[in-house]
């Protein structure tokens, strides 16, 4: 057979096979004389029975799947809405949108749970054996057992001429800002030891604070608060912040909060320069101010032992707590916003549950603690006198012994801060700046979209632009930050019915108190029930409202002006001082 014949036969076989595959009736063969079994009559059923796939319910998840499911529970944001009946939505478009949103939410939860498996770093604490105690381990002993880079983080910077010092760290823990009481300001990359700028203001410095990144910082000086850049150049003088003693920054709202000798709380937007809030608590001079990292609510400690919680757009405090019998000396808030630690002049350090406004437990120091701070992993540090004491698991339970401690003879601790994403505690004292290694204090895994300790210049610029675009309004600062986007589950008719019931109850209460006038007047005398009289009674003309008061004041003012025009002005009221007599007449 030639090649063309083979090709033709091949095409014919392909055509016949395609016809049989498609179920065509173009070619039929008699099968009455052939006995076929049931399996041979239905070969597809036979193949399906042999290769039958198990259902999803029959498949048991493996260990990895179970671990991801367990991890995904903490990333759930509320419970999904349950649809009643067969009809889930009024239209197919709405149902498609709901399904798409649900799939996106489930995919986000799954990706978050999977990405957690990549976080291989874990926080480690010191563990003592037998009769040993961790607080007896000195920094010299730690330096000999840790790596070289960690040992270099233990240092003492001697600056005895300009102390005591206060300090602040950037959100990524890369740069440190120090401020001496006698006017010494310096910012540096403390890991590499590179100095950014150094100033001698020759003026009292009470507090320092970084702003949104390492390019700008605020200083509470003697009369006002000032903003400087990383080169040391003065950028702004905030004259609304009079004699400030404590500063705080709201990173997601770009608000600088301060309090001082006047006792006022001032919020100023650093992007627009305007003051968005100014409150007067009325408790005298204040030097304790902390910002909650959870809901951005400002906590102020006063001289009468009261701690007040403030929002920029509300003139009254959100809450008040009586924490101590004497003045509040220091305050610290954990990263979750659930626990607050306060210290008073009575020598007690108390831990509070801010959700219930209740004291959980307290610790005692020989001298009142002048500074407090809580690490990202829940370690509580207190600086009192020449001592620094760190407690482990001190927020949820009552710690019997301290975790670590250090003493600086001849110095007084003025301020202390944990370094974010690092096991280091920095503290300022009357003789300079020091730091100590605290194992397990910092968060081992960081989110580069929130704070990146290794960010480049380009990443810093992009994050700054993004944070400005995502800037929140001042009225979003509330005790419960999850109120935004909350949906009322009641139907429209139910809400209207409840509104009518509330209005009816309010009317009944006001009527019982005598706030409304009885309009049912009986006809007793002739001429007392004319149309005008009834109209005035229906309007309740004897009730004085705001509109009527304004009209009466306007009428009185017009009558006074008319009388003044008619009255002859005396000679002593004429001349250069005539405007002062005119203002007196108009009063």
C-alpha cells in the first residue's frame, strides 16, 4: 500500500472513532446475536466503579492541614452571616458579590495562617536550674555567653554634665533619641554607633519623642514644644504647647499630643499644622502621658492619683480611674491595649485591666518608680532610685520574684524604654545613657509593612507616602476601635418600632414631670375661647423656647438702639473716646 493509501485509511479510522465517541448513529452494527453482560453493556459505569473517587468528607486531613486550620482560627474577623431560607440574596448579582467577598475573606485567613509557618524565630527566656535565680545573673555574665553582636548592645554612655536623660526609640527600633535636662539633644543609629545630629539648646528639656519615622522628632522645651529634623535644623515652633512636660505621638493619625504645667492636653496635626483638640482636665500640672498602641487613646496621670482617658474630639474624658492615693509618677501600656501599669508616690506598681477598669495585682518598690515600660512580649520594667527591675509574666499573673535587675550606684533612673524587635532595655539616668540585654523581651518576627528594622531609604519613603494616604481622622479615636463598619443587625421596621417606643416613653416621662402644658381648656367665660386664643394655646405660647428667646433679644436690642438714637449725646461722650461710651451703651 502506498503512503497516500495509508494516510487515507488513517483518516477514515479517525473519522469513525470520532463518530463513535460522539455517540453518532451514522454506523450501526447488529448486536442481537451477541450476548453481552451488564458490565460490557455499560463500560463507563464499570470504569467509574473501579476508579471511584472518595468524597471530601471521607478524606481525613493530615497533620499539616490540621495545623493550618488551628492557626487560622485566630485570624478570623467575626462570624460570617448566616443566610435563612433557600434564597440567599434578592438577585444573582448580589449573591455573586457576597460569594466573592466570602471567598476573599477565607483566602486572606488561609494565607495569614500559611505565612505564620514561615516565622521560624522564637523568643527565648533565661531559665534557672535548681536553686539558681535569673535575677542574680549580671550583664557581665551574659556578655560572655552571647554572640558578639548581642554583647555589643550592653554599653554605658557617660554624660554626667547634662543629665538626667530621657530617651525614645523609633517604631522599628533602629534609631535612638536622647535628651538631657540641661539642653543636650542627640539622635543616632545605636546599632552601628553612627551619630545623626547633636544639639546644645541651652534650655530646659523635659521630654523627647520621635514622630512617624527617624526624619523628625519633637522636643518639650522650657516654654514651647519644637520639631527638629534629623540634621538638627529647627522646623516648627508649636506655640500652643505651653510649658510641656510630656509628649506622645499617634502614628496612624499623625497627631502630636502634649501636656504640661498648665494642665491642658493639646492635640496638633503635624501634617496640616492645626490644633484638632484642646482639653482642660482641671487637675493641675501633669507630667505623665502615654498613648495606647491599640486604640490611640491618651492616658494622663494626675497629682490626685486619677488616670483619665482622652480622645481628640470629645471635651470630656472617656473614662476616669482612681489608681493611687497619691500622685501618679509613671505609666505604661502593653501592645494589646488590655493592661496598664501605673506607679504612684505611695511606692506601689499596679497592673490594671483596662477592659474592666479593675486592678489585677500590684508590686512594691522601696522607692517610688519614676519610669515604667512594657515590652512587646509582656515584660514589665520599672526604674526606681538607682535600680532597674524587670518582671516576667507580670501582667496576667502575680510574679513572686523579679526576672532581671540591675543597679547603678550613685545614679537615679529617670526614664527607660524597651527597644522594639530586640532584647534590649535602654534607660537614662543622671549620669548618662545605659542599656542592658533582657532575653525574650522583643518580638522575634516583624512585619515589614508595619515596621522594618532593615528598611532602605526607598522603602522608608514609600512607607511614609502610604501612611499619609492611610491617615485616620481624629474622630476615629475611641475606646473600642472596632466600632467603624459595625452593622446594626436589626431590620428597618424593628429600628423604627424601637424608636417610637423610646419617643413614647420620653413623652410620658416629661408629661409626668410637668414639662408639657395641658391644652384641654374648658369653656368657662364668654370670649375666652376665640380662634386666636385657641391657636395660641395650641402653640403653647407660654413655653419659652430658643427661637422665642432669640426673637426677644433681637427686639430688645432694636428698641435700645432706637432709644439711643433719640437720646441726645452729652458733650463728655463725644470726641476721641466716643466709641468706648458707645460700647458701654450697647452692653
